[in-house]
């Protein structure tokens, strides 16, 4: 998927009852919210990898990753 620098983009995974989610956008990303749906805002451009790890009282489930390409704001004509 693609995103623009400075703009918030919403990402989600399927919600499973009794499970919480840890979102890690890596360098240049900040997370707003929690649960199975969050908004990420990017402060740097380039290829990014988002990792989401489900967990509950029994421990962590398998982490999943997906890639995002963050673009800069186009120059004004």
C-alpha cells in the first residue's frame, strides 16, 4: 500500500475476541489508537514495514508484517 508523509492512514487486522494487538511501524511512524485498527502517521519517506503482533494472557501469537511506501508531498507548480 502507499501513504503520504504527514498524513494519517488507518490500518486494521481482523478482530479476534480476547486478543489485543501490538503495532510497530518502525522508524518514522507513530501509532494513534489501539486494538485491531490504528492510525499511523509517517514522518519519513521510503519503504516501511509495519509489524502487528496479537497477544493475550497465554502469550504472543505469530507476528504479521506488511509493507508501505511513504511518498513526499509533490512540489507546487
